[in-house]
């Protein structure tokens, strides 16, 4: 009898978790499992702010996919997904095509630019290993060039961060630690550097605990960050940005580096493939399948689930993507064994920790507020946990953050 073919697209938190759990649940004779990813490595998206600022080498955030999968059960295909043809049950890849009986779409999200002019062209993003490298190297180039130019352009030393959500704040935390090093490396006067964070909402980290937000803002301000709150980026140009507060006329702020960290949307491929989506995210059923497509699971940043307690979508996080991967693997194992009662996914949110650099953080864990070194310690525990869940102790020993403070 022909074995069912399970194809998993994306080896991020959701996809890789599905693959490593499925390889434990399913026997070699029960299914063919194929994992497709554009790179031969997985990267820890949750560490990219460190690689982007230059406080961590980019190789530290990635590891080889083949080292964590059981090659006797999972075939790895390095290729880029272009489109999903759900009527013919096949995936169009850059170099080939692949048919499936069951599909898991876990190709993550992409930056949401809300159609703001110039952002795609001129702003940097913290989205993958290469964008992080580009941002880090661009900032270094600006510092190096400033020093070599006869006519000094002070704006080369201005860095604007758009968005004071968790990504923006975590990047600022790293950046404030990196700037003194950059100044030293490139013989630049620290007082000439400007770090400006522009946030459209009336507060930094909208919706997070106000006491912790106050702590984060004061720590970052102390290290030189200027916050423009209730101010929206309206346009990005090669010279900087235009911002406006409320109904005010937009005005220009010149800067050599603009980083856009103001939210994400689902992967465009999902919408392009004909799935009904809101900001690129498909509202999935409780069993994580796409409505009307019993053979397609969508998990991670391209999936949308409503938190009924507050009637708002769950935020797109690694925590949820990994938990969805676990449920998805169990549901796939059930389906290939012809079971019809699939598990309902219920997120188990253990908390949120937002780093403010190597040795500082804020967080709410199991309902308790934490800040400072205790929170920084907890952040490293969380970071190591995701490695442990995918590759066990060997992966933690190889890639983990073992210097706790
Ligand atoms: P991803 O982990 O992004 O993986 C997607 C995978 O698909 C990647 O391997 C990618 O290469 C691959 N892929 C994409 N397109 C294609 C294609 N066309 N073809 C083939 N492969 C493709 N969340 C938390 O819970 N805690 C945190 O502390 C946290 N910190 C964060 C810090 C930063 C700086 C950022 C940017 C995000 C952070 N998040 C955090 C959010 C979290 O990283 C995402 O929610 C999570 O990565 C989503 O997982 P995913 O599996 O959907 O996608
Ligand atoms: P976000 O949507 O959480 O925050 C984006 C911020 O940008 C918002 O505060 C928004 O008001 C602001 N913004 C939007 N448009 C703007 C404009 N035109 N000008 C200025 N500001 C503007 O996005 P994020 O921070 O990238 O986070 C994405 C997801 O990843 C979230 O679910 C988050 O929880 C998760 N994440 C978690 C952690 C963590 O747990 N430590 C870290 C990073 C990201």
C-alpha cells in the first residue's frame, strides 16, 4: 500500500517542531515525511536582534537542519516555496515540484509595512540571518565612513528604530550596548551618536505592564535612547524618515540607518495560493487546519487564532508556533492512522520576557513580574528551552546561552 506523504514547508519554530515530533510519533513504514526550507539551516528568529546589533555573531543564531532530524524518517529538501496548488495537492518550488497528501504550512511571517512609502526600499528589517548581517554591516559602514569623510555628516551616526513593540525594544537594548563598542572601534565621539525610537501608539510596548514599561524606558533612556511617542513614521527616504504626531504636518528626521520593527503579517505566499487571509494570516480551525482544506495545516506566524477571553488574535510568537508544531504532529499521526477526532489546540502561555540587552530584561512569567538581572537570567532559560525542545541537551550544549550573567 502507498504510504501517505506529509510535506512540511518551513523549518522555523513551527515547522521544525512538527518534524522532530512527527519523527518520534510515526514509524518508517507509516508515512513519507518531507521537510522543505529555503536554507539548509534553522535560525533562532528570537535572537536576531542580537545578530542585527552586532552583540552576537550571526553564526551563533543558526544551526544545520540535517543535524536535528532523523534522516531515516524525514527527507530534507533545500528549496524555496513559490506557490501552493491546493487543487492539485502540490507545492511549486523554485527548483522542482512536490506533491502531498498532507501539508503543513509553516513559512513564518514578513514585515508589515502598512503601505508606507519608501519602507521596503530604504529601511532595514530584523527578519532573517542575512537581513541582520546587512543591518549590522550597514551601521559599521556608517561609522567607518563618518570617520573617513572630510566634511562630517552627523546623520550617519543617527539610527532610527520604527516601532517600540518587543522587537524594537529588544533591538534597542542590544544597540545601546553595542554603540560604545562601535565608537571605540571607529574612533567616534559617543556624544555625536543619536538613537531615536519612533512609536505611533501612546506608549512603548502597548498593552504590556505599565510598571515594567516605565523601567524599560528609563533604562534605555539612561543609555541614550530618545523616544518619540504617539508619533508615526509616514515615509522613509534614502536620507531618513518623515514623522507626524497626530494630525500635525509630517517633518523630516535625517538618519543614516532606519530600522523598521513595527509588526509582522503572514507570508504573502499563503494569500497568493488562494487561502483566505487577514493581513496574510489564515484564521485556522481549532485543530490547526485551514477551513475547507482538511489536508492542510497552517501554523506559526501565518496562522491566526482568536483568544476568546479578550476577543483578540493571539500574538504571533515562537512560543505559540512551537506549541502548534507539537499539536500539528499529533494530529498528523492521527490522520494517517485514519482517526477522525483531532486534538484541539489551546495555547499555554507561560509568560513573556523582553530583553534590554545582555544583562537586563523585563517580564511576566507565570503571572509574576520580573525585571533586571533576574529577568535577564529567565530570558536565557527561555532561549535555551527552545533549543532543548528541538535538539535536546546536545543542541543546548552546542548553541545554548550558557553564560547566564
Ligand atoms: P519562523 O520561525 O520565522 O520560520 C519560518 C521558516 O520558513 C524559516 O526557516 C524560513 O527560512 C522559512 N521560509 C520562509 N519562506 C520560505 C519559502 N518561501 N520557502 C521555503 N522556506 C521558507 N517570540 C517569542 O515567543 N519569544 C521571543 O522572545 C521572541 N523574540 C523575537 C525577537 C525578534 C527579534 C523577532 C523578530 C521575533 C521574536 N519573536 C519571539 C517572534 C517569533 O520569532 C516568531 O513568532 C516565530 O519565529 C514564528 O515562527 P514560525 O515557525 O511561524 O516562523
Ligand atoms: P508589534 O506589532 O508587537 O509592535 C509593533 C509596534 O510598532 C507597535 O507598538 C505599533 O504601535 C508600532 N507602529 C506601527 N506602525 C507604526 C508607525 N507607522 N510608526 C511608528 N510606530 C508604528 O511587532 P513586533 O515588535 O515586531 O513583534 C512581532 C511579534 O513578535 C509580536 O507578537 C511579539 O509579541 C513577538 N515578539 C516577542 C518578543 C518577546 O517575547 N521577547 C520579542 C520580539 C517579538
